[in-house]
C-alpha cells in the first residue's frame, strides 16, 4: 500500500477514472500489518480505479501522485469472438 489518499490524482484525471474511497474490510485483510497501520493513519481511504474503461493512458495521474503509487498498464483488448460464450 503506497497510496496515502492525498488525492491530487482524482481532480487531475480528465476522464473521471479515479476516486478516493474507504478500503473495504475484505481488502484490508489482505494488507500487511504495516499496510493496515498506514491505512489507519490515512483515515482508511485510498485511491481506486473506479472507471477503468474510461482511462486513456494520458499519465496525468502518475505525474501528480506524491507517493508514486500509480503505474499504468496496457489493457488487453478483447475481440467480439473472445467475449462470446463458447457453443
């Protein structure tokens, strides 16, 4: 856990991809002890990708993140055939 929920990434994104919200209990359980302590200090909040399909990879969020917690990854594009269930 690196995000400290300072939030400059949220208003910087022109596509409304990110939001700051409370980390769900089941996600907290996956954090290390140090991660849970950091989360507690930061009011239990963190930035999440709320709308991944809207991301255009502009990188503005990466540039403004003070913790360098954001890494862009290429999305795998699925074809219509891959999306359809097999007969």
